[in-house]
C-alpha cells in the first residue's frame, strides 16, 4: 500500500527521494560564523530556492553536536560546511559553491569564462587559507583537553604583515579583472565566483582595510554587489549589524569586536 511521505502519496522510498531531489529544502550546516559558508548563504539568499540552515555554536555542546553529525551515513569526507540536497550530502567548500551555482543558474557560460572563474575561485581560496594560517595559533588544539605543543611560537604580528603584503600584491592583479563590473560581465549576469569574491574580499577588508586603498574596480564591485536582492536585506538586518565571527572565536583575530 502507498505510504504518505510528507503529505504526498508516493508508492516507495525511491519515489520519495526523487521528490526530494526536485522539491526538497536544501539544508546547510556550519558553525555559527561567516567563515567558508557565507558565500553559500549569499547565493541562496539571492536565489528563489527554499533553504534552511543549522548554525552550530562553538562551545562544548556544539562541538559534541558536530562529533555526532560527522559520523552520519553518506557524509563523505566529513567536514563543515556541508549541504543536504535531494537526499545527498555534499562536503568541501568549493564543491558546494559549484553545486549551488549550478542549482541557482550562476555558472559561467563558455570555456573561457569557466577557466577565468576557476582561476579566480582558487586564488580567493588560497588567500582565505592564508588568512586562517595567519589568525589561528597552530600550536594550540581546538579543545581544552587536547595536547598542546610547547615548541614554536605563533607570531601573529609578523604573519599579519606577510599576509598584507601578499594581499596587496594579489589585489593589484585581481582589480583589473573587475573592470566590467563583475568577473565576467556586468551585474545582469552573475557567477558563483562573484559571491565568493564579495564575501572573501569583505573579510580581507575587515582584516586589513588599508590594503584596499586605490583599487577602484574592486571597491566599486563590492559597493554594487551589496545592493543585490538578498544581500542588501541581510546586511541591513540586526544579525549582520551586530557583528558576526569571521573566524572561530579561538583565533587570535576572529573579526568580531
């Protein structure tokens, strides 16, 4: 006999999974901070896709929640952020960016655009990784009861200057690429990489605002992007204005002050 799955009469679970694939709500799971997930959130806020999220607090209870979640079936390469979409779980940030880009019509349109977008995607991820290395003390563990190294020293001020030098050099290369308005054209046709660029450049700007002086194309892109549907409303809301962690609060610099 038929089973009532979510108020729809479907004859078996395979049909239910097909229903989820086309009509299910996408779910995002991540720590309660901007981090690597904010580009995903911006794509979804800008789209008409129905979605929800689980924000895990960075405390003992939240850490315990993640320890349970990471062992669930189907979570390959368990990490956060991850999304659940159409009965499947997808991990790894770049894979999620591309997946959501495909679902929301934000993919580049020809091989040349694909190459440009993927190069910029990797450049931005490289800079974001360098920001993490700068801000996290690698000689400490994430948990209070873990082993801590007594060797070495995390020299934040030195690493900050190294990052700022790298950022300034790379912004000089990136800035001309946004002369059209967005990476591939104007604001009438966005790609998923524009969302990555907007968020990560915003994080870098908060960390080292002086590095952005004189980069007119990037600064204009950021100002115009902030006016987009879904982006504007979020940034005018109470949560954003109150300030959010960019990096986990254990970091030397976490972006929330």
